[in-house]
């Protein structure tokens, strides 16, 4: 959809000619003869560019660029006269434009960057006035040397005031936005697109040509926003671009050059609404989005018909018609496939295929995908045999390419083609109960996942993120197929390698999102305080970007035997870059191994490692909320792996909202009744847990839960196993009566780090004095918490500690200076959630704060357990998924293997009593999850006169949870 508008108009606006002389006072840092050569070559290139168009200018500028590259770009910047620098910028731009047209995106991007750097140098960028006629002797000289076929003797140089230079600068920024989008450096793509618009916007006024340029720039930004899945913003920008184009057409209705651009806008809007439709949303919203996708697609066809009526016959405009024809019908086929209108989808596909056959030398790179979609439609029409015949040759070629890693780069159509082929075989299986078809469908799903895993090695991190977001349904589909295969072939409980591989992939996907957040520059700079380490990380990023670019270019060359020498050179370069990255990574690892582990993807543990750490009483339940409609649970015991497909989040969303409100709002202040809590809690139990527990071995009475996204809002201990008529919160059939529960962020953390019991432990307790009046809740405020100080005082007497420190007036400095001395850290204070997750913090008595960013700068390698007895220390930010920036998770990922934290507001007095009970359980040798389970039971079993009805509500006692290592601490 990225396009270029009015190339001839832009050429006339930007590429004019003049002569120049070496300025007085220029540092003589290159030979005079070299400068004269550059001067002459620039003159010739500029004249040809102006007189004969960009193509001639490109050829004429080639010797100039060769001369410059012999001197060196940096030297050219510092040594050539200011008046010459514009022409060097033009030379780089024209070559970059040519490279872009030939799909050499990386090289074109480099030339555009050089053009911009040369153009924006001071004092050159302040003003450049070039006037007077071209000297007659120069014209005679060029004619005599036959360096130009013809020269218009009346040719006069055009002045270049600052405004035209800024116009050129905007144009280059626009191209940089386009190339960075193609290279998937989307942050820079956005920056350059926005800069192009901001430079051009003040110049536009009523100038129709500049309005056309601005419309193009805005349209390109809309494409970038769509690439990063910001569909609403993309739609807004496409509409803004379209409005400008309509304004121009209102003034000049017959302006042929603008019609392709108007068509692109309508197709862009159709595609944005179509992709938005595929995102999760309410049924009503989805229907509206799909209707708009269709309406804009129909409007694109209308504009196409108007364009054809203008009856232009030159070769370039015939090509415009063919390209527009292909795009409008290609787009409508996608719309009608989504609407399940098979007849109209097939009609539009056939029109697009017919256009591609009349291509007249135009390359339609995705025309094979039209055949794939045609096969998909035949499959939907129950013509599976015909569908298989159409798609098999294409899939065989794709399989060969993936197998040999030749000529296979990042291509969404490859992913979708394999997926459609898998669907066709799946339908064949459903129709004929053919197990061979089922296995073929599963094999293709596995091939797609293999392809995605391969792409992760050669693409940028941001591109991988988009791929995972766009194609996460592949993992979901593969798991569904495994379940059916298991039910058809063998019992559902089986340690199958395929099953385990699928689990590993799903686990890596969940982990990736967290690693991606931490590696964002704005986040990383906050959590990595060492300038040296930040420099190393920045250099690694730059090297990786270069590595991805080299690997991407290599993938497209391997089938071309004429490229053998270039392939060898690129492979040597790749090896060198990889050695540099490895060397820098080793430096990082040696400086801070925990930081290295934190910022790099965690490879999933082996099944043997996970299962060897489980006893026969414990089961891991790892949830994956793939979409609003599908949730899976991987259940691992000492001897088995099970996969369960559960009701999707859409079905239990309302129950979750009701349940969470009933659980976390003070019942003395809220209005939610016990019946609402009981109903929603029991429904969630049935949806998330019931079937799983029914198939677990009878010896299992402990659950290690790994939630995902909204499932983090479920406090599993409080789920009700059956309906109850009781009006008393202490008599309800909570899950915790039968099962001890612990939690974790992924199976890759702690599963091989379970600790052995120890009685000789050091204890560091930190509490604070606050200035306000006493409060009963440890929620963020200035209120004092007297029971937090009593809590750590009582805990100090529970055990004969190897060493002991009680700090009841703790400050941030005292904590940071002493935290590494203790096996057990206990922090009892206020916890505060902020809108910026990195600023969420623990509040000390001097009003200083320990933010999540601060915590990532600490190292807890000596800490066996941290107890965060403060409000919301494991409250999650569901919008980001799985609580990436909770306080507890920061402790966990910086080396603290075992935590006890709070899921919502902690009570000051009751929290103290429960915490003392937990420690007593730990002192007796209980596992941490069992110690919390017993503390909850003890709280609810207290005599009625010691705990009133209202305070038996789970809000007052169920907020503590074990995260990570649940083994005994004593």
C-alpha cells in the first residue's frame, strides 16, 4: 500500500540545476583536482536530472558517487563547499530512489540517510541562493565533449531558497519512513513520517501540488500505524489523506495521476477495518467494522472504474490501471472471504488472477496466494479434493524452501498459505474421518510453527512481535489438533514429544512479551543504571539490527547461482557480526550474569527437569488465553502432560468482573452481595478448574498455577467447588479447603531451583513510621501502620535466627545498603500503584520510594525468600498481560526465587495475624503454599466472638500468595 505520488511534479519541484565554484576559505583537505572532478560530475548529473528526468540523473550521478565513495563520505561532508552539498544530497537521493524501486530496501535506506545528513548540515541548511544563467562556456564545453545529447541554451538556474530545501528535506524524511517501515524499524519509521508531515504542513496553504504531497505523507504514516496494529489511528490518517485528495479532485476532476492514490486510500481504509474486525471486540463492533471494510472496498472499485474512463494510453498509465485492478479485486476477495460469501470471493479472485496474467511485465509477488485463497474457498464449498489439487504444488514448493532455508524470507502469505492448506486437510478429515488427513493437517501446522521459529532468528524484535500477534492463532490451532489426535489415537494422558514441543513454543511466546517490554529502550534505560552496560546493550542492538538485515538479504539470494560470490561475502560478514555480538554478550554476562539472563529470552526447561522437581502431590497448571474465544491449560504432573481446551474468556468475562469486584472491594463499603460472589466464583471454578481436577491423580492436593492475562485476576483458593446455600463466608466450599495453591510467572523460572530445608537463616525486617494517623489498610497513603512494625517484631521471636536485623524506621537507603545480608527479607509497609508501571513502588517512612525500576537495578542472588507484606505487590496490569511490571515480578526476575506477596489491599492488623500464622507454619517445616493454606484455615476456624461475620469475607484474609519456589524454607 505504500506508494509515491506525482514523481514528475516532485522532480520539477526539487531537481533543478546550477553551477557552482569552490568557495573561498574552504579547508583544503582534499586535492584540488578531486574537487574539480566532483564539481564537473555534479554539474553534469544535475543538468541531466533536470533536463531528462530522474533516470538520466541517476546514471549521470553514478560517477559522482563513485568519486565521493573513493574519498569517503565523512571526508566529503567536511571538505566539499556548502554549495556543492545540495547536489551530493540529490545524488544520494536519486540512487536511493532507484534502489528502492528495485526492492533493495536496506541500501536505499542508507542512501536516503546520507542525503538527509548532507542536506541538513549547517550553515548550508540556513539558506542557499543559486542564481544567474548557466555560463555559456560551460554549455559549449559540454556540447563539444558530447557529455550531453542536447542542452537548452536558454536554460536558467532556479533559486533555491530555504523553503525549497525544507521541501526536499520533508520528501527525504518521507522516504526514510517508508524504508524503515519495510525494514520493520517501526519507531524510526513513525518518527520520520511524522517529521515529514510537520515540515511540509506549514508550507501547504492552497497549493494543490503540496496538498498532494501532504496526502501521500499522511497516507504513508497510516500504513505504518496499520503495521503496528493501531487500526483506529490508521483509519483516522487514511481519512485525513483521502480528504486532501478529494479537495484536489474537486478543483481538477480530470487529474488522472491522483486516481491511483485515491484508490490506495480506499483500499487502505478497507484493509484497516478488515484487520480491526479480526481483532477482538464486541459482536456489534465487529459487524460495523466488516460492513465498513466492504463499503470502502466497493468505493475503491468505483474509483477504479472512473480512472479507466479517462482513457490514458501510455505504458506507465496502463501499468497504473493493471496495478489498481489487481489491488481492488484482491482486496475485495479478502473482504468476501471474511464475510463467507464464497461466490463473490471467487469472482473477485478470478478477476485479480486474470489481471495478473495480463501483467505486461509487472511482477505481482503474491499472485500464488490468490490460488491458495481460491483453494480455500473450494474447501469451504466442500470441494476438498479440488482444493487439495490446487494448493499442493504451491505448498510443496514452500516446504522445500523452508526445509533448505533458501529464498524464504519473512512473508505473511507463506504463513497463511500453510495455514489454509492445513485447514483444507482438516476439513477433509472431518468429512471422511481420514486419520491420514488429520496427521497431514497437524504436520502443516507444525511446519508453520517451525517457520515462525526460523524467522525469529533472522528478523528484528519488533517484527517478531507483530508476527506473533498476527499469527498467534497458529499455536491455538496446533494445540486443538493435538487434542483431537490424542483423543482419536491414544489416551489423552501421554508424554508425547509433539505435545511437549507445542507447550515449549507456547511458553516461549508468553515469555517473549515480557522480554520485549524490558528491552524497550525507554524501559531498559530505567532498569539498567550502569552507563557502561547500557553502552554494551545499545551496541548489541545495533549489531543485531545489522545482522537481521544481512540475514534477510542472504535469504533472497540463495537460489541465484550468479550470486555465489556475494553470498560468500555476506556469510563472512554475518560470521563476523555474530562473533562481535557473542563477544559483547560475554562482556555483559561477566559484568552482570543476572542482568544478562533477565534481558535474554529464557529457553524452556526440559520436561525431565520440570517433572523431576514435582512430587506426586503437586500438579502445574499453565494457562494460555490465546483469544477471547479459546483458553488452554497445560497440566503437568510427575508422570504426565495433559492439554485441556477450556471455555474462552468471552464466556466468563462477566463472571470474572463480578467475582473480582466482590473479592477485592471492602464488603463494608461495597454493595456486592454474597450471592453474586458465590455464583460467579462457582462458574469460574467450572470453567477453569473442574475438569482438570477430575482427571488428576488422587495423590495431588497442591496446585502450582501459572496464569495468563486476565486469569491473573482469579484467586484460585477462593473459587467455590460447588453451589452453597450458606450465608456465611467461612462456611463456603473454597478450593483452598482441599488444595494448597502457589503461583508463578512461567514454568521456566524456579522449576529447577527448589531449595532444601534449612534452620540456620538470617532475617532482615523492614517497616516504617509514617506521619499520618493510624490506618487499618496498607494502601498507598501517608497513614501510619503501627501493626506493620509489630509484625516484624513478632516475627523476630519466631525462630532462633542465624542473624537478625529489625529496622522499624526503614528508609530506602537503609534497605538498599543491607538487603543482600539476609536469607529472608520481610518488608511491611505501604505499596503504591502508579499509572506508569515502572513508577509503582514501596513507600518508605521518609517518603522516599523503591520503584519497580529501582528493584530491577538490585540483585537478590542471596535471598531465599522475600515477603512483600504491602498492598498490591502482586497486582497485575492486565492490559499488558501477566503482570509484567508488578513489584513481586521485579523481585522474581532479579533473582529472588521465592516470594510471598499481596494480590490486593493488605489489612494492617489482620494481615499481621495471618502473617505470624504463616511463619509459624513455615517454622514447623511446612511448604510455603501449605503454610498459607493452614493460615487461611486457622483464620476462618477462629471462634465467632473473635472474628465477626463481616471480617470472614475473603477480602480480609485471602490476599497473600506464594510465587515461585513453594518448598519448605526451614
